[in-house]
C-alpha cells in the first residue's frame, strides 16, 4: 500500500514535506474496524496490549476515550509526549499532534474495511532538532515501534473484545 498522506489533514508545520522523518506502516487485521476502533480510542487500554506505552494521563480526567480535542500525556519508547487529537472520524480515522522536548510530530491511524476484517495504517511525521540530528536512528526506531504497535493491535483485536480501562 502506498502512502495515504495526501488525504491526511496534516497540521501545516507537520507535513511529510516539512519533516525529516515520515513513515507509514499497515497490517491486515482479521476483525472488523468496529472491533479494532475501541482499542485505538481507549487510550487507557494501550498499555494492556503494547508494553512500549506507559504513563498515560488524559489532561481531562473524565476522558476515558480519545475524541476530537482530547489532550493526553504519555510515554512511548521511553519518550514523554503531550498529544492532542486533531482528526477524528469514528471507526475510520484518528490523528493527533505530538509535542515533546526537542521534537514535534503528527500521527494518523486509518482503518480501511477489507472483507471480513480491515487494514490498519499508521502514518507519522517527526520534526524538530532531535529528529533532524538523529533522523537515521530515530527513523529505524520509529519503524520498529510502529510495527510492534500494529502487531500487538492485531493480536488483541483478533483475540478479545476491549473491556473498560478501569
């Protein structure tokens, strides 16, 4: 599958053309988008299936699920990020901008129906001083992180329905 970046509502300063790092990865999941979607928007569920994610704290304590405008702080791969959802189409698209010390980025998840399942695509940009300086090593790490997240999302979506995060 080729990049879907033309259809993604990138924040102007975080487009693939303006970012030293731009990656996209996808996976086919043998579960419909309606099963996969709760695992993505249930931000407090992420650590249950992805060990690289921790310390999730929605800035609004009542925000148990991601939605347009929801901000949250989290750690991914040892790096603390502050994120805000800027793209939200239930069951189909979820995107947030990321801000961290010395970096900023944008991450978009697309769920594309495919027979009795769906294809899940994650596309991400990173920019700022650190991604510019260490683009090769960060790009390799980002590819690994994205692929591990996709694989863990596939496994959990095919094996169990999400339960409450608390």
